[in-house]
C-alpha cells in the first residue's frame, strides 16, 4: 500500500493533477498529509507538499480559480492593494475557500496589518486545520507582536503537520532558548 501510494504521488507530481482538484475539500488531501507525516523520502515529501498547495489553490468554480490566480500574480508583483481587493472579493463570494483567506492574510501581513492578517489566518485554520502555511504565518505574526510563546506554539503546530518544513526546527529551538532566557 505504501509503495503504491508513493508511486501515485510521484505520478501526480510528474503529470499534474486533473480538474478534480478543488480547494481544501479535495478527498486526496488525507493521503497527501499522511505522506508528509510518515515519509522520510525527500522527493516524496516535496511532491506531496506541492500537490497539497495545488489542491488548496485550485477551485472547481472557474471564476474563483481565475480570481485566485490573478490575486496571486498581483501579490507577487507587489500590487498589494489590487491583491487585497481580489482576495476580498473572493472570500465574499466563496467564504469556504480556505486559500482565499490565507492569501488575503498574507497580503495583510505584507501591508503590516497584523490584526487583520491574524483574523484571516484564524478563518483559514477553521476551514483547513492542517494548513501548515497559515500556521507558519501565524508564527510570524506572533513574532512581530513580541509573543514568543504563541509564535512557538504556531510554528510547532506547522511542524507537527509538516515535519520537513525547512528551518522550522532550528527557529523553534532558538525561540525556546530566547523565551526561557527571559524567564530566568
């Protein structure tokens, strides 16, 4: 079973997922998260992570899918106001689309609007509790707020879901030393 699942993930990564991928409700996500948690093979973990992101980004509704792509392009180009507008429209039209909330949280974070970003992260996690990207973002928010314990908790939550997130174990260890140092 494990070998078959591994071959399935590699095949999907190589040939791309079909139109069936649709946000956090994709039925294949459970298997992909299982691979993140249990696999020690870097290529397999990377493929599973990429497929998870692909599933989160896609939506069955072509209009919403197009809005996600346009908003992401705007965000990546530094057009944050436009990205915020698109993601706001998207969360209003598709309030159960977790990645729309996560992308808007990212835009708010980049704009320095930490409270709004945190609120959108909360909604993302309500819809997709396994969203390691949102948890990592929450950790960054809490770091900027000066709340080391909450940052550690968020980063550890992301690591519990995706044990191979680069740099996170070292960051958690460093934060724990810093937080402990303040308590002494």
